[in-house]
C-alpha cells in the first residue's frame, strides 16, 4: 500500500463527543459574586497576617522568658559563693588576720571558678604559651633573650571561653628578642 504525504480524513470517524459537564467552563460570575469573593479573600489575608504577627510576638515573649529562666540556674548556683564572700567580709571586719582573710578569699575564688566552670566557663591558657591572636590580645612587648619570640610572659587580664567560644581574650605581655 502506498502512503500519501497528506493523509485524507477518514470519513468513517465519529465527530468528537461533547466534553463532559465537569470540564465545561462555568458561566461568568456576576460583579456581586466577584466582589463578595474578593472581600472574603481580603478578610482571609488580613486574618492570616494578624495570626502571623501574633505568632511573632508570642515567640519573642517566649524567647525572652526562656533567657530569663536560663539565667536562673546560674544565679542560684552563685548564691553559695555570694554567701561565702559575705562571711569572708564579715570575718575581715572582726579580725585583722590578713592570712586567714587571704585564705578565705582564695577559697571563694576557687568556688566561683568551679561554679562558673559547671556552666561552661573555662580560662584561656596564656602564660608560657605561644602568642595566639585568636585567644590573646597583646598589650605590651618585653625584651627576653631566654624565651622564643612571641611567647606570653605576662598576663594582665585573664581570658575566658564560654561553651567552647571565646568570651574574652587574655590581655598579655609578649616576649621579643632584644635588639
């Protein structure tokens, strides 16, 4: 059989059927229906925006409340340190014994470091360490022929990490070779 480049329509085919009723487009809505639908959609959008705004405000309040309560544990743990410091001060007023006052202050200092350590505070090691600009802030340089250059030889203020992040760098004195 020979095929023609332009096939002829089959005269035996049925005409296309009417589309089902569900696929037919609805008649155009009246202006009143459209206005009513628009008003309803505007109302929904306004309600959603108000709900979102209320959610944001509630989230901020909950976050602030959480932070206040999170500090409560630390403050509660610091109360015994405060009590011991007050006892040391009262003892110092009654007695002129500087050795016992010094001992008491050292005990309170140790207790404070231990309490803060339980909450994630740890001191930055500085003395004798190579200068590290990530952990140390150089305040001065000091001639020292016995040490390698850029070795920390003094600490003016301790540095601290809090939960593995640098909270405050150590302020240090760094060695240098004499010129």
